[in-house]
């Protein structure tokens, strides 16, 4: 169902691998009647500016890797006293539980968890595969209607459905950087395709609140204009009022962190909040600072949750958001609870409580979790329904976003090996159709994969390891994985070998963008 450019081709041509519709696919015949006519004018209008935005991103990245780092923008109306009116239906977002749209069971459990919000993900926690995207959109619609079910094998094949609740549903579509192949002869923006197909198929009269979209992977304030125009064009094509679609946006890119106030201003008729997508943000920090030998990050799990480059941004986000009536949402705690392992379970829930207390103290209104057992602890750390747009006395809205990391954590061979092992295992899961995998107690998605591949590249570039050392690490970690029960099946062993090949090739050829 899917074709990807090889890792080698990707590195040489600097283009992302694309999800592709299968051979013989026809938008007229294989998608709902009327969608082809609905979508074509959207594609023609919004594909050229999407491609221009991608080219602009490449220029900013190149400049940063040659010493011209991102900076705050000059004063403008965006820093004025404008405010949005936060709707009552979204006032409580103390926890937004997130998970892949293609997982029926998790979708039902998230919606039955009591979480104030659920973010249904068509992006990083789901394999970027056309069949998965279509299935995920159908599951999303069933979740909006309260109709999704799963069969519980532990309860005698009982069919479990969604209980009525006030939970706010969000949908994260794919990012502006991704294109979808096979719909037309030329690629179309994946974000546009996801949003348009979702909106076209939805019966808006059945929704308990406006369609709420999570915007991922933004890199500049100007990209808000693309999203604004897309939201309005899709709404009007559907016969809705032009401001009918609402949104939150993730802060996942280093240059974007300098422009969040201007982004929010451009999107103020739709935007309800900003979220610190900290794992992708960490990957982006490495990517945009690959040239800087003083900014080689330590082993990931030796970086404290309150490290300076996060804390400074945690001061900026609520200050900007609350000044303008927006919610500030914190990040995901990757360590997952496990009821079968009491020691790990206790450690995971203690880490969650510490992390969310820190975010609450810095005036975030809520955060993300990924497991139903985390909801109660997360919610308890934040005032209800939100922080009341409180602002920290003397808060710095323009802090140093690239503080020194001298003395933070440890840089070890064991940390590099752990990164190598994780990227092989993650890529193996991805090749098996999983966008997220539970690895050593951590729920790892594409952001983790990016962090580790970039950490390895950074360590090679600045002499901590030679390329030959890293190849040896890949060989040795693969050999260990092949000796484990999961690889005893020849097909799985072959998949592990391919995962190892792709992962090292992506590092060697400098392909670090999210896919």
C-alpha cells in the first residue's frame, strides 16, 4: 500500500519519503462520492504555498547550521493587547490523553479514562501509510460519534464501547512538511488531505463541540497564514461559517519557539492554545545546532526534566498564551506505567507527578499523557479548570532559548549504544506498521527516533565517535537483538536487519527531518 524513497535516495535528494496511495488508486472511485470535486480546488490553491514553505524551512535550517541562528522577531501588532475569548467547552484541558488513531482499543480506553481532552493522532504515533491514514480517519469519525468499539479478550470477548462524557476530542493531522503521493500525478499536502477528508466525511450536526485540530511541526509564524486560509476554505467548502474549525498548535521546532506570539496572532480566529511538544523540540534543537560543538547533548535519559532549555521555554509559553487568553499545554512524560511491574509502575507514576507539578508551577494549564492510569495524577497537579490566565510576576517573554548545557547529564558510549538499539527497535516496529512502541518502559514514537538519530549524528560530527565506531555499535546491537526471542522468526530477523540498515543510512546521509 505504501512506497517510500530509500534512505540513500532521501539523503542525496533531501526530500522526505512519502506515503503513497496504491497503484490503481482513483480519488473519484476509491474515496466517497463528491470528495474529488470537493478536494481539487483545495489542492490547487494550497499545494504551491506548502511547497514554498518547505523551501523556506530548508533555508532557515541551512542558515542556522552556518551560524545564523534563529532570533526573536521585531516588535509588531502581534505583541499588542489582543485577546481571544476562550470557549467554555475547552476551558478545562488539564490532561489531554494522546494516542494513534488506528488503535481501536486505546481509542476507546482514552475516551473512557475521564481525561478532559483526548488527542487522536494521525501523525507521529501512527505509521505514515495510506491505508493507516484512511483507517485512522474512519476511527476518528467513529470516536467523534461515540461509536468506536473493541473486543476485550480478557473479558470473554466482550464488546467495549465509548461511554458518554464531556471529553474534548482533538485530531492531529499530518504536518505541513509532509506530502501525500498517489492522489494526483503530483504530490498533495498531507495535512490538507487529512483535514479535508475528515471534514468531508463528518456530519458536523453530530459533534458536541466544534471540530478541533492539533497543528504539528510548525516552523514559522507565516505558516499560520497557510493554516488559517486552509481552515477557512475547508469550512466554507463544507458549508460552515469560516471560523468554524478551531485549533491548538504544537511548539516542536527551535525556530518556531521564537515566533509563537506572531503565529498565534495570525491564527487568532481559530487558535485556542499552544503545546510544548518537547521531544520533537529536543530533536529540533540538535538539528538546528549541529554545527555547534558546545551543544552536543548528553545521553537522553540523563537530561533532567527541568533542564534550562526546557525551563526557559516553559516560562515563555504561558506568558505569551495567558497574555492573549490562550491555554498553555505541557508535554508528554514518556515513562509508562505497567501494572504487571510494581517497581516500574511506581517509578513511572512518581516521575509523572514530579513532571506535571513542575509544569503547573510554571503556569501551564494542563499537559499530555498517553496511558489511562496517568490521567488522575496529571489532572490533580493543575488548578481547575485552568490557571485563570495567571502570569508570573517579572516573567521573561523573550528568554534565552539556547542556554549553555555545560555540566548537564553524561555523554557515554553506553548512551550511544542505547540510542542505536532504540532506533533499530523503533524502525522494526515502524516496518511492522506501528508508529509508537513501548520500549524499556518508555512509549517511543517518531520524536524519540529523531532525537536518537540526531544524537548519534551529532556525536560523529564532533568526534565523540568515528563513523566506523557507530557502524560497529549497529552491528553489535543488531546481533544482540537477533539473539532475542522476538527475532527467532526468520521474517522478523529480516525486518530487524532492514531496520538497522535504514536507521544507519538515515544518519549517514543526513536525513533528520520528521517523516
